[in-house]
């Protein structure tokens, strides 16, 4: 796993250099009307769900940070909800009763991440791309899709995760 992380870390550095400092970030979204989850509570939940799914807790943390800023009431302009920003169809698939319950959102989002990591044989870039743009889009592209939002999403998470 360490060799794979080192290889992906080098890939992220190369991607960052190739696009320079002007990342194609989408327009900032106003913060949701709720406070982020307190760190001790968040840490405990992330530890539990990451251990249950067998994935890195810092990966779960960085996806939650990117998706919602740790705000459980977040709703995207596309309809994704909760801490891990799950779309309604994904919520149904993963049996999420309350997408705004941080524990349920973390459990389902972690399960989805694990499924995507397995599907893409541990390739973090592809798994994160699929989390953002959907596995069909990633499968069709055969790589990180050429979507500025998705590229920025993957780069942002991997930059923090692989530090």
C-alpha cells in the first residue's frame, strides 16, 4: 500500500505542476446554516466507520471536508445531501434513512468509497473521480474524466490526503 501511495503522491504532484496555480475551482458556495461537527465527535465517528470499512480514516476525513466542510446539513445545487454529500438515489441504494444524520452519512459515504476503491483496484484518483462524477462517467473515460470540477476535486483531496 505504501508503494501505491507514493506512486499516487508523485502523480498528484505532477498534476498540480501541469496545471500551475490556477486550479479550476467552481464558484464558492455559501456555507450551510449549521456548524461543522465538533472535532472530537467527528474523529470518533470517522475512526469507527473507516475501521468498519477497512479504509484510511484520513481519506474519509478529506472527502467529508471537501464535500461539506464537515457540516451535516449541507445540500449541493445538484441535490447531494449531508456530510458526505450523497445523492438521493445513492441514499436509497445504501439504505440511508436520514442523510443529515452525520453517522449515517459517514457510514454510507465510507461504504461507497470502499466499493469504489475495490472497483478501481485501489486507484484513489479513479475512486474519487467516481465519487464525484459517478462510476459510469469514469468507466466511459477510462481515467479521471476531463471535467474541470472532477479534476480539481481529486487533486484537492489527494493533495491533503497524501501529505
